[in-house]
């Protein structure tokens, strides 16, 4: 077995180099992220109120542009900022499991083989998928197959499908899941397998939290998305159906049931068609007439319904409506800057704190992970220069602090330039 396969499958805390399969083989089922587009095949549709299948969980996320945009705003923004590891005021090197969680470059070089059996994602794309899991489904579960001697995870990390994981508390044990902890369902035979607590990173989604699980923007609002899907399908049908809504009016007094059925089927086959927007000219006899049922678009309020669906997306994902294309008041530079601060403060900051809190246990006490959101609200260059100049002149900023704020390394102490004092020092009180 290749070395990378052993690395990907070794048990936590055991030596992958020992000459014994028990040292590195795991007894867990195949772990993989199935992807939102495969949920229907895995779980089917969610039952509606009347017991009938109503909506695939992933259908809204795969078909609504507003959800795609809101997802990108949250996931790409958080995954794209600098993930910094700090101890006190010292900036530490970023661990490899953060920079390259999928082990896309095992020895630091680009290669053609994939250690996890699929095309590995880069660090930003991989963590964006983790955030998407928590954002859509309420939880993200990352499986850590092995750790080094200091307890740090060793990539590749595997993202589990959140709908296949159950968090069993002390009062929720069953015959299939007899002990509390994380349990993974194997979709091939519906069997459950317990995961060691040390092998799972759990990033919760939005509150409220029930039974150890968070709330997802999609799974938490399935009825709203079902209504939006129904509205979209109805409005699409109005434009693509070959026959407008209506009925055939026949004045022949001796029309039998079989003749009526035959007339309807011939009408549908001839003038309905299967292709989009396919229409044909109908030729009717003296005793047959087609009566169309007209619908006023203003009375149907389809435009208002679609705008409401977009507003529902903005509320569920916590983004500003104008970011999803809804009209807003007059945009000025000050308004846009203020809205961006609101987006960072009220949308991204809570997510950043949840991610930091979930991953802080992977580091030694006193070492923390910080998502640098300041880079998203940085002022223009001239404004920053004026701010730094005032801080250096008045002594409440150092050169190294300014360089750190600009993403630059600290200068060696022997060549750190002195800053002339432009403000006279304050004399101590007598």
C-alpha cells in the first residue's frame, strides 16, 4: 500500500510506520463528501405536509441565483481572508492542515496523483466547502484521520456530509447508537459507525442549537424554499407550455366520454409538444371551440413573489438585500462603505467567531486562530497613511504594528527606523 494511503487511513494517535496493519488501518466506512447535487439520490425528497414528496433538500441551492450569490458572499469572503495563528502578539506560521487541508501538494510540489481518490481542492476552496456545509445544513463535520505527536491534524482532512452524521447526546442513545458521541451512517447499508471524538472537528451553523446541531439557511427554511420553487415552476410553465391554460368547448350533444378523451389527447399531442415554447395552429370544426383561461400578471403578482423570495434569501443568509440585486436607496461612497461594515460586523463576524471557536481546541492553550476580517473594511491608501502617520507621531503605534497591519513582516530590530516625535512628550504630574 502506498505511503499516502496509509497516511490517509491511519488511526489517531498510532504510528503509521510500525510494521503492523493495526497501527494504521481504520475500521470506519468510506468517508466522503457527497456534494449537494447528490442529495436526491442519497436521501430522496423531504416529505411534505400531506405525506407526499415535496422538495429535494439541495434543489433551492442549485437553482436560485440569489442563493448562489449569498453563498458566495459568505463562504468565499470568509475562506478568502488570511487565517492567522497567533500566540499573544506573535504571528505564528500557518499549519499545513489549514493551508493545504486536502493534501493537494503532499511534498510541496504539484503532482498528478490525488491522495484522497479525487481531485483535491485548494485551501480556500476546501474551507469554503466547510463553511457551505455549516451555512446550508447547520453543521460541518471534518474527519481527522491522524495527528502528529503534538496533536495537530495531519492532512488530508475529509469533509463528512452533515446529513449522514448524528450527534447523540446522553439521553438520545438507541440500539443502533448505544453510546453518546458522533455517529456516521453508511448509505450503502444504513449501518451506523461511531467516530472518535478526537477525530471530528465540528463547526456549528447558526443558532438556535438543538441536540448539538446548528440551524442551516436551507434546511431550516424548507417550506419557504418549497414555496419559491413552486412559484418558479409555475411562472416557467406559463412561458414554456405549448398550450395556454384553458379548456375545449364542444357543442355536439352526443359526445361520448371516449370521444372527449380522444379529442383531448389529440389536442395535447398536436399542439402541446415536448419542446419549450412549441406552438402550432389549431383547426377546429363548427362544434368545437377553445376557451383560454387568461391570467393577469399583475393579479398573479409573480414579480412581487420573486422579489419576496430574494428577500427571504437575504434574511435567511444574513446578507444585505442590495447585495442580491434588490433595489435600494441612492448609493454613495459613504453608504457603500457603511453597508460593507455592516456586512462584516453582522454577517461575517459571527461566522468567523464560530469557526475560530470550533478550531481553537486544535491548538495549545494560549494559541488562537484569527480570521483577518479587517482586510475587508480597509480604508483607501491615503486614509491609511494619515492614520498610521498620526499613530507613529503620537506614539500609540509602532513601525512593526503598522507593517503587521499592512500584511508585512516585522523588520529586524537593529534596522527598525526611529520615528521623530512630532508631539512633545507629556510631563508627568508633580
